[in-house]
């Protein structure tokens, strides 16, 4: 056999000579992607823009190849005209970074949500997503601003009233770290948070939304559950979540509206403080041993609180027999007296939950699937957006979810149901 000459020029491409189809797997993958919602983006007049369907396929390809920047994607398209053709571009009219960035910045997130919903609906029809047990969790998305870089010198780095000039739409949030066992450390960051409602059994996302980092899970979980129920007609038996969802409003919605069971960890802050002393009538007892006076009820966000005040400063009758505070509290010396607050807890809702039962522990353990979902999404560079602004970051995250669902749908429809979660390793073996 003659030695192969690597410098020899082929009259035809190597793919045609040896019948190689290295990009055929992308043809199969994108055949399951419904891009019809993008049709409404085309203008009725003027010259035709770069195909929006091709831009979406290119961004999905970027996620699959874990290319961190849009410039890396553009460079790969220019180096591989066959790839550009498979994605839907004209080989002589390839996109630049500005085209991709404008696509992410200017497209309404609802367009991408329709594409994602169509994939979710097909997976539900195939019984890959059953929706009997849903899990809710969120992931932090750090913004590309210098305030997040601790190597830079910035004044008022984490002052929430002074938003970073690099991204005025990001918000201040916190991240909890455990550098040592049982040693919690809280760090601040500027950015966003991606909220995900997922199917706990298949470990596939059902709905997602990106908001500012200042929002928490309990603020957005009810709209997600309501929307998922109405759009996909799910038969929900249980909702799983961490202690961030432990509120009377969320628990009551799950039990009374969804007719499901909440498998949500107890938040110790929601319970009764053992160090707080309460009289037989329900009033607070101050450090001096006096029964404080009830001073009204008011709402603070989703919480209802009762206010109690010092009886010495607020009751002439009590002051006639006890004119001074035995502890000479600083607030008493100011003439105001100390005050205390008690949160009103809906204990009747929590009494319906059997936290210690084997069933509760078994179902709650399914929550670890949310962590694996985020692990796959982070492998697609979801936590490292190359764009700024709420809309662009939201679209970046939604496309990452579309990629995960598209792989799952392709695996299910090609007879590889055991590989619906193989985001990185499914295509090479298709």
C-alpha cells in the first residue's frame, strides 16, 4: 500500500470521496426543532435578513460545543463552510458577532419560550415528561461587570442603590458557600437568577424564567406552577422544593389550588423562636418580665406581623405602679420604650404535612435532580453569558434549555430513550 501524501490536493472533498458525514448528526438533531415562532420576526418589506432559524441553530451549536464567546462561534462558521450550510446560512453571507448579539438583544424572550414549549409538549406526548412530581429551584447568573471582579478596586461595590454602569438591569443577590463542612459563607454578586420548574422523575425542565438576582424562589414559584398547569394540563401529585419555598402562601396554593402534596423542607426561621417568651394571652414578654401591649397588626410583603410595645411608656395605668424599666433599656431612656414583633404563622397548613414520614423523605430526595439539571445547563455555558441586559441574558438561558430539551427529544425519537439526559455525549454516538 502506497504511503498517504498529506500534501496531495483532492479534486473533490474528502467527505464526498470517502462518504463521510461528520455533520449529518446535526441534520438529524435540527429536524426535530420547530422554528415556526421565528417567522413573525421577518419584516414585510426590505431585503431579507440573515435567517433567524439559522441564528438559533448556530446558538444551539455554540452550546453543544461549549464555545464561551460569540466570536468563537463566528470563527468556527468561517472556518467550516459545510457547517454553516447545515445550520442554514449561505456560505457567502455568514453572520458576524453583531448579528448574533442583536438577535439576542432584540428578540422578545416569548419567541424562544414558544420554541421551548413546543419541545416540552412533544416530550409530554411521548411520556418522557410525566409531570407527576415537580421540582423548583434557581441558579445564579453573574453579570459581566467589574463589580463582580474582586481584583478591581471599586467604590461602593455592593451598594444596591448604585447599579453597575456595565449592566443597569442586573440586580444585587447573594450566594451561599460552604468552604468548610457546616460553615456557611455568604457572598454578594450583581447579576440575574434563572428559575426552573422541572420534572423530578425525568430530570427535564418544564418551564424557566430569568429575573433579577434580588428575587427569591418563593416570589415566582406560584406563577410557574399556574402556567405549567394551564399550558400542559399536568396531573401534579407533589411539588418539591428547599426551605426557600416554605411559606404559608406557597403551601396553601399547592394544597388548596393544585390539590397536590408539598414536599418542601422546613425553614427554621418560619418556626417559633424558643428564646421568645409569650404570655398565656399570646402577648410578648419583655426582658424585664413585663407583658407587653399589643399595638396592631400590619403586613410586610407576604408576611403578617404583630407589634408589641413597652407597657411602661404606653400605658398610664401600668406606669402608675411601675414607673421605670428595671433594666433601664436604652429605648426607655430615649422615652420611646422597646418594641417587639411576632410573625403570624399559618400552623394549620404545616400540620397537614407529615415531615418525618418515609414517603416525604423518599419524594424529597428527588430534589437532587434539580442540581443535576443545572449541572447539565452549566456545561452549556449558561452561567457564563457573553451578553448583557435582562432580555439578552434571558434569551441566552432559554436557548440553553432548548438545547437540553432538543437533545432529549432527538434521543427519544431515534430509539435512544436511555440517553435523553446525555447532553454532551449523545450526538457523537448518534
